[in-house]
C-alpha cells in the first residue's frame, strides 16, 4: 500500500505483513516506480491511515 507519511514523504507498506514499512521516499514518482518494478498490483478501495497505525 502506498500512502503519504508524516513528514510529507511517501511510504509503501506490506498489507500482508501487518503493514510493515517497505520503502519510503520524498518523491511520489520514485515510490510509484518502486511498486511498478516489483510487480505489485493496484487494488481499488480506501483505508484510513488511522486504521493501520
């Protein structure tokens, strides 16, 4: 899951591992590219940040 982090960064969390942080970047395109390179699939839906932290 790609989400905005507290300091304006973008963080990728592994939903299958209790939302463990996997990658963080200050640049959205860099975080998105990381997902694309690792063959992740888009899942539609929303989850509030308070529900995972």
